[in-house]
């Protein structure tokens, strides 16, 4: 599961896997802007076959928060 999670971030944000750490926050790097944020949401939804609610899309402010949101769907990474 963790590999799929990291892959979602690397594909959507076009960053190296080593950059996908809990401390990475939305808009803390140029690659994670509003457009790539929506790509990331789409990647996570596709990979894990879930639908992320609008409130969670807005609330996903870091890698750590993304993990917490996936946990709501029963997905542990």
C-alpha cells in the first residue's frame, strides 16, 4: 500500500519518492500547487478506488494528513 501511496504523489507532483515524507506540506514546494493538488486527489482516488469528499480535498494539507484521510476509508499506508 505504501508504494502505491508514494507513487500517487510522485506521479501527480512529479517529485522524487524520497520527497514523499509526512512533513511535506501543500504549497511548501513549487510542484505541489492547486493544479497538482487536484491531480493528486484523482491519483489517490483511482489507485485506492475511493471517493474523497470535498472537505477532505480542502483539508489535505500534507502527506501526513493524506494518510489520515485514507485511514477514514480503511486504507493504512
